[in-house]
């Protein structure tokens, strides 16, 4: 039988970790960029070349989504879980196909759930969707599934190895925080108490 998961538990984890990760990313000033090589086809660009400019970078706002996976030694920094069907029973496609984010910040919780593991990845979703590799998914990876605790809803996913991702679609980053955090129950109590 496939493993089950607690939807409420996953939601609670997301409510704790997503704001933290978002603040960390915000401090990194990450945006999406468009690079334009400066050609030699008009006077303005010729002058830029003479001044020593080879290209310009234009930044745009990026839409982000955060995915945090529970730690397990056998898959940490080895594969990335890509959800292909969110709720099989209702024909709801997974975030791999439906996310409107430009970039997914993909992280793993540490064993004690007090911090993130050191390595996380930025999945450049817009770029990934342009690749033949993406078009062939979920093939050639085995489709796996999980059920909610009540066995009412089934989710499908594939876990391609990190080294299988096409060039330019996956970038590592330091996800670990400088401090360890308390347990989720402690966080909820202090949040409600205004501390």
C-alpha cells in the first residue's frame, strides 16, 4: 500500500516555513532577469560597446512558490518530487503543470524540523517548461502515489534525480537558516500569546 500523509500536517508545516523561506529569498534580492547582448547594429549600441558594455540585464518581478519536503537521508539532495496529479479523484493536475510561479524554491526540513537542510534548489519553472524533458514527463520516471490519512484523496508524483534536470533549470542555494527554530507547537503558542 502507498504511504499516507496528513494534509493538515503538511498545511501546518507550510504555514510555519513558507514565510521564513520567503523572507530569506527576499533578502537575497532574487528576481528573474532578461539578458540582452549589445550588438553592433546602431550608433547607441556601438557607443556602449566602446564604453566596455557587452550586455545589459533587465530585472523583472518573479512569482515564487515554496515546496518543503520532509527529510529522508535516501532522497535528500538526490531527487526532487514533482507533483503530477494533486487529487486524482477530482482530475486536478499537480503543481508541476498548474503552478503560475516563475521559480519554485525547493527545500528539505532537517530531521528535527527545527531548520532546513543546507542545500535547496531554485527550479526555474518557466525555463523547465520550455524543454523536451518537461514535455516527456512523467516518463521515464516511475509514477508514485500517496494518500491522505483518511484514504479519500490520492496524489501522484515522480522523483527525477537532480542530475537529470536540464541545464539552466535548477540552481542550488543555501537554504539553511543561521538559527534553529523551536518546535511547531511552541511557535503556535508564542504566536497566539503575542510574543
